C-alpha cells in the first residue's frame, strides 16, 4: 500500500490512506504523555528512543499500534539524519528490503517528522503491534524453563540472521531487545533503520553479528547451556551452508570478538539495563485513543505487553 503525504501540527507525515493524519497526531500525542510518565508506561524507554502501545479505536476498525519516538540526539546526529533520512523513514526503507525474505517485522502505518531548516528535530514511527510477542530478554525466563522451546527459538534466531546475510543484508544492531519473539516463536527484527544504508555482509560483519548475539547471551543469561547457544550457529549455517567449511575459523573469530566485547562491558553501570526489560514486568495496558464520536483518551485494558 502506498503512503500519502500530509502536514499537521508542525509534522510532516507519511501515512496509509486508511489512517488519517489527525489520527496519527492523536496517537503521537498519547505516546508523548506515556513517555513523560516514565518507563513503567512504555514498552521501551531510553535516552535515544521510547516506545509505547497505543490502541486507536475508529469507526472503520481498531488499530493496535506501537509508536516509537526517536528523540533528538544532538546537532551532529540531527544534521546527519537530515541528509540520510530520519530513523523512522529509514526503518520503512529497511522493511522494504525484507520483502520476499520471509523475515517477520512490524508493518509500518505512518512516519512523522518535525524539521526546521537544515535540521531534523524528531521523528516517529507507527507500526502495527505484534500481539502476543515479546523481546527476547523478557521472554527468556519462560524459555529457561522450557528447554525444547528454547532450543527451537535459538535455532530460529540463527536461521533469521543467516537468511538476512544470504540476501546480502546486514543488521548493524543485533542486541537481544531488537529480536522480538512472536506468538508462534518466529523471530521479528526491530530497528530496521540499521539496514539503511545497505551494508554487504563481509566476513567482519558476519563475525560482529554473531558476536553480538553471543555476547548478549553470555552477559544476560550466564547459565544458558553452551550447547543451546551453539544452536544459533546451526540455524545460521542452514541458510548459509557455503560457510560450513569455514566453521572453525568463524567460531574462533566470533569467540575473540565476544571476549573483547565482554571485557569492554566489565565495570559498566548495570542500571543501564533498565532501557529494555530483562524479565517480565507487570502487564501493561495499551493506551486507548477513542476516535469514535470524539471520545476522550484513556488507559485501556490491553493484552500483556513485554
């Protein structure tokens, strides 16, 4: 479906024809209020971005959305985004690169940007909320008690990254909070702006991608059996079989990358982990934006969120 260009409330908006710009603005305003309330009202809450779940009720049908606010990151980053496109706009372009690959990802319904001459101030990405899904760190406490499912998820993670690399694409930010596990245990990729500009999966980038996955696993789940973590590599080779003959070299280089990264992480402030959930929180309700007959916004009783 093509996007329509509009302007409202000082924002430049690209939106689906069936989602009016006024509705985009109301969803963004609802998320701003959530972000102002703090982490407990958001799916994700950090220095660079925040995300909350917004349920938009319309006469034409409800929309269950994840609204991501990409915060200002200083003049240098803003100028770079002005030239290359905002993170929200790049995420839509990144999603287009996944078409036909069988890799799950949230569908975008709108992008909004606030600009001034020569500078991008902020951007918003509105995607359909993947009901029943959870970031890998939030799901891991359940997986630790279910070895069969845990091994299957690990293999699926490897298959997903292998499929990405086999297609000539590289995701530059494979932290575990960017791996969303769906209700049927598929892996959905988040932060698709990392696919723009396109990066060819060189050997060094393959090592970094697999190293990121292993480093986060070692750091966040130190009791995870090594055999389970190795299943990620098994899934990767299923999609990239030509690399099997270089398995020992790949394992060696990934191990060195992980050791270096873990050493750099030692002594860091563990409170930084508040920016994504490591365990299930109390169920969050979706923020309700009722557009039927001018109803007021309220906190709804949505399904549990990660």
